[in-house]
C-alpha cells in the first residue's frame, strides 16, 4: 500500500512530459497525497476504535486499488491530482491506524523494535514503489508502471485478511475540542512533531527532485538507472535494531544525531561524483527513517493522556510539512540543484535545533503504560 505514496517521485520527468506540466506542478502529485493523509488522519483513528483496526487497514488497502488503477488512464494533470488525493485520503487507514495497533500489541522493551520493524516495512514499500516504478516505466511507460502498482495493495489486503491477528473493538471516541487545545498547548509535543515534519520536508524535497539531479549533467543516468539509485532505501533494514537501541537509551538523546546524519547526507548530494551522491542519499534516508522512529517513540513520553489524539496531531503536522517539501524545493529547481539542497538544508537546520531542545528537556526513561 505504501508503495503507491511516492511512486511518482522516480518518474517525475516522465510525468512532466506526459502531463505537460512543470517540475513543481508534477511535484504536487506528492503534495496532494501527503496533505490528504494529514487531513483524513483525524477520521481513521476513532473509526478504527469503533470497527477494529485490522478491518480498517484491510478495507483501506482494498479500496485504494480503484484510484491507483485509474491513474493509468488519467487524461490530464487535474484528474491525475484528484486521483492522487483520493489515494491520500485512504492511506491513513494504514499509516495512522497501524501506529496504535503496533503500540497495543507490543509492550515494554520490545515496543521500540516493533515500531522500528513497522517503519522498516514502510521503507521497504517505498523502495518497491520507487525502484519498481522506475524500472517498469523504462520498459512500458509511466502509465503502465502505475497500473502495475494496483497488484501491491490488492495483495496487501489479502495478506492482512489471511494472517493479521484481529484486535478487539472499542467505543469510538472522537477528539474533543478541549483535548485538541490541550495538546496544542503542549510545546514539547509540537516541537517533536515539527522536528519530524521539518526532517520530512528536507527528505521529501531531496528525494522528489533527485531524479533531475541524476538524469541531468554530469551523471546523465537513464530513468531506470536513476530509479535503481533509490535502492539506498535498503538502509531501512537497520531500523528494528535502531528503534530498540533508541528505546533503551532514550529517543531524545539520539534525535540530534539522527537529524544531523540526514543533513550531512543532503550536503553530500552536491558533490559531482555518483558514489558520493548515493552515499548522501543513503545517509539522508537512514537519518530520516531513524528520526521518524524516535519521534514516534517520544509521543507517549510527552503526552501523558489522550495519546490517540496526540498521535493524530503529530501526524498532521508531520505530513503537512512533508507535503510542502514536495512542492517548494521544486520552485528552486530551475536555479540549480544547489538551490534545492539549500531549501532542504534550511529545514534540516530547524529540525536539528528542535531535536537539541527536546534532548535537553526530555528524560530518557520510558513512560508508564496507560
């Protein structure tokens, strides 16, 4: 299911040509998805309380097959963006619901490793979406590549239906205005969300427009070759171990290190040597994925009550900032790759400052269960 989210990143130049639009306009194919996730995320948490989290995850994965299939025949950019927004409206059925599902099924020291494994599964899905889409597009075109993606969420829905342990249903509790305002006054919660979100902005900005960097001078890779560079996402295999380590020593302590790793990776992409660019992308991916895991582990340390609402607020900020990362750096692309990186590094610098603030003010201990 997650493979569909960033499937357009690796084929952005093909979209620009096929839909007759600019790079920034093509980048909106990421922005509308991420914004829709941020908006609809508030619905799926309480809805999954009522009908069961597993049912929501299975249903969302099954229904997302429809807009995914229709993307292949979209007549122009407006229709294409509308279908991408429909995909985004369904994705919180997995992205928002799976976080409390994992938290409820794993308690104690194993929770960090479990959350890392969940984040790692998203990384693997994103890797398949990027690399697979680029490779298939090189053979049968971008429309055919997007059509092939329908197989993945359909298979995911069937696999979850067959194997995923069911959870018990609860009474649906919709976030009250008082709960939301209470969390909005929690500066540490907002700082944690903003740290994750600004890191996400930088990551999305670099990876959305990296195809232009790789297919242009001095590298001049083919679309398939540039897509294979996204194999650096395999660093996500380290996340279960990193998640467990962060949970033991304290996520806030490691957060500045994770953010700095991503920022240093962004700087390396400025070097006109392909191995350096690939190392930079790998560092940025590892830093980003680790940051996400650490920030998710910090939510129950920061929010002592109404943690479902706190998670929804966190994800809203996270995805809104990430959506801007798919568009704003594209406006600087015409001035050169250096300007794109500069915009993204400014976001990384903000994330580092927030990570330092959290490291100084948050304890390392785990919160009490509840």
